[in-house]
C-alpha cells in the first residue's frame, strides 16, 4: 500500500466529508484490501474511534519500516 497516497486521498475524500468515526471506519474497511484490510478488521472489535485510530497508526508504522516494505514487495512478486 502506498501509505502517503492513500492517506492523502482518504483524508481528502472521506475525512473532509464526515466527522463520524463509524463512517470513517466503514470507509476504511471498504477502501482497503489484503493486509491493510486485515489490519482494519483486526481492530473492528474496538469502539469506532479507537479502532480507526489504531488502524491508521499501524498503517503509518508499517509504511515507515523498510523491512516490512521489502517483505511486501517479495510477497507481491511471488504471487
């Protein structure tokens, strides 16, 4: 996932148009796939605000880790 591009678009299209964490969480589930979607789903047991913030934190944390990026590229290349 290209974190910078995704988060910019998500903030522009979703966050700018809704203040509800329930809606933001729903859109986050809808607009992600693969590992990112599994991350969001993993936090769905929390209340909407906590789950949404935790998922975004993990996205940001993983996007800055060069080892995680390398693993993602290898996974994509092998599939």
